[in-house]
């Protein structure tokens, strides 16, 4: 069962060449952060291109619960009237973050150094995910968290009445943890320091600077050292959200494996901390042209021209994992249609996402006739070449939007249709997925349970 209602079984069938223009939604990571920092600024922040998936809508609702005025003016067009750093009010009801690990962790960080109490919950998938990786560093500021066994939701966070700045070394690469600590540091006096041994997506750093925070990043022997000066007055901004590279991955990868395809995906973020998938695809032989490079909303973007390609398996460098952690499921689909073996290392973070994504992809690919090897931190896919995947299975999504979309893309180029048991989680991050893919010519349809 999905956390958002009844299951929606879906089936994808072998498709004719995909053609046309795929306008994917705004970036989810930036959308979350724009709402939260808008709520922590003083005055009106205007946001255009906001992703209106359920995850982001849940964050907007949460910001209202903490006292900010959040107004929807039209598709992608929003305004946030902020209450200032330390100005959050205590919510009168439980904060439901639905399916969003990013949302719940960033919101916890944003309120952890304000003397208020909030209780967080989520759907069945989110309630299985560990929160200790965020609540442990937040406790260093003086916040307290009380949740279920294993640090799981529902969870109550009591914000610190007298927060202190912290110096924190992130043990496992995680933009969510880093961002939660930085957001907490906003309302702590002095300087909060976060040290990353491996750099992760830097949207928080870019946006914090844009809103007027004093933040520096220095590369040292310890790693990337991020220093934030606390208790600034954040200034409201106009934020143009670039298109999400993680969402763009699905039409891009579909075009690569469906013979004869030729599509354009405009305005996709090319942030270097997020473009590991595209670097990997080019190394595999993908025909992707990065046209009209430019900057929008402080982020580099480009238009992607993508054509069906003869792909070869490669070894993906372990150090690239942080820049493409959400894209390994769809990469494993592409790897199934490549010639040779694709080895993905450094992927253990996938085991604590919305589902154990390594296990979910391995089982589904095997059911569709693909040979897969897995270890705790490694996924290996033995490619079957263009059109070589038999398909014909129904794959379990485990209430995970990326697993659902990945297997539907697999079905577009497999010999037999591929079904998923529940496509409803797709709405959390990519609400126009079905219509967008249909406009390109993809054969994806809802099926009878």
C-alpha cells in the first residue's frame, strides 16, 4: 500500500522512438530549501518554477505550521512571507512530511535551535527511515529528540533554548545531514562548522549565501570545511528554481535505450555536485549534447539534446557516488541495455533511502532476466545489449518513486511489458511523469489491480 492512498499498478510496453521536448519539473532539493529559507528570512521571498510534487507541498504546509505565510499564486509561482531566523512559532498539530526524507530532516534542522517543540510523522516508507543521523548532530546544539526504536518517526524534537555552535564532521556523505546542521547553525551564536570528507550537493551553501548568510567553504586536509556565522538577518530573495536533474534522468535515460529516440530536455541543472549521472552516461557512450549553457537562480543549467545510443558497461568511480546517489536505480536500468558489465561502488547509502534501493533494483532486474550481483556497497549489472532485456515481470516499488519510474523506463525497451505494483509514489517528486512521457510517445499506462 502507498502512504498516499490505494496502490496504482502501472505497465510500460516496448515503445516507438521517443520524440519531442521534455519539460521536467523544478528541482526538488532547491524547492525544499527555497521554502525553508524563505520562511526564515524577514519579508517576502518570491519563488518561480517550484516543484509542486507532494514532497514539496508537504514542506510548504510545514512552513505555514511554523508561522510563515506561504501563498500559491499559480503553477510554480509562490511567495513566502518569512518570520526571521529564530522566529518560528510552535506548531499546533503534528507535522506530516509524507514521503520526504529531505523535507523532514531539513525542517528538523531549521527548528532545532528555536525553543519550541514539534512532532514529526510521515508515511509508511518514511517511518522506516533512520533519523538519528540528523538528530545526533542536532543534539550537539542542545536539541532533544524522542522517537520510536531505532530513531524512527513519529518523533518529537524539542528545540534548544540556549543553542551553542558546533563543529561537526559528517560521518557518511549526506547533503541532508549537512544541510540540517547548517540550518540549525543559523540560530546559534558564533560559528558553526561542518566538515565533509567528500563533497555533496551544495544547494544549501549557494542559497544561504544568496539569502545573505555569511558562509565560507575551504578545502583542507580534513576535507571541505564549511563555516557559517550564526544569527544573521536573512534577506528575502527572488528564486528561480532550475529543472531537476534527478527527474530529467528518466526521459534522458529512456531516450538512450529506446531505439531511434531524439529528445530535448531544456533548462536542466548542471550543478557539479549533482551531474555525476550525466558524466557517467557520456563515459558509457551516450549521445548527449549540453546546449546553451547558462546560469539561472545561481545555478548552472543547460539544454540536453539526447539521442538513442550504443552503450558500453563501465566501472563508475566510487568518489562519484555523492553526486549521483539518487540516480543509481535508473543507471542500473541503462546498464541492463549496455554491452558488458557496469560496476557501481560506494552505493551503500541507497540501502537507507525510501527503500533499500540496491535490493529493490536487483530483485526487479533479476525478475526481468538481467544478471545482477550485489554486496553491501556494490551493485554490478551484466548488460544484455540493445533490446536484450526480456522483461515480463511485475516489480515491487516498496513505496519508492524512483524505483517505480526506473522499472517503467525499463519496460519501454524490454521485449515484454514490465509492470510495477504501485506507481502512486511518483507524485511525490514528479507529478507530471505520466503525461510528459506520453507526450514523447512512451507506452506507459495504469493497469487494473
